[in-house]
């Protein structure tokens, strides 16, 4: 029971992640989960979408390099140690876990170069900021 993941290779510069998500939005492809990793020169946007074929085509047609691969999606128990228990099954068998990210959540984490500036910009928009306390209660 595999899930298809799109890996999009981008330059590490302002606006590139936005371009990827904009292309998918314009084509009606819904992002169900994503992760962004970077180095000094490039980044990889990993996405799970509702229609991987349409997502791959839209991104390719927009000039992005896209790789489609198989990943596993697991529902975790919402309790302390839930993630560790699932990962332990795989790692105890000697299978290397390369990366993990979450899906289908409305809370996202954004790491930026200037947190204070980004917070000020978002406070003036119709965006609900989430506090550490709220995360602890969720």
C-alpha cells in the first residue's frame, strides 16, 4: 500500500517554494502533506498530493524537475511515544529511515531568516498564528 510522493528540485532562492505550490493550486491539485529541505544552493520540496499524475505533469510543464517515488503513510496514535513506536518497528529491523514528515494537518511550520519580520507581516493578514501552548493542547 504505497503512496506516491513528488520530489521537486529547486534553487534555494526566495519565491521558489511559492512557485511550486502556486502551480499545483492553479491546476487544482490539493497538497495533503509536504516537507522542504535545503542546502546552500538548492532545495527539495517533497509533496504528497491528491492526484500525483496531474501534479507531476503540471510541475514538469512549468519547468520543474520532478521525481515520483513510493513512500509509506501511517496513522499514528495521538499519544506520547506514538511516533517512536512506529519508527522502532522499522529501525529495529535494520531498515534506514531517511526522513519523516506529517500529512493532512492544517498547522504548518515555516522556518524563515527573520522570524520577527515574518510574524509582523502575518499578523496583518487573515492568517491565524498558532502558539506553543496551543500545540501542547492539541
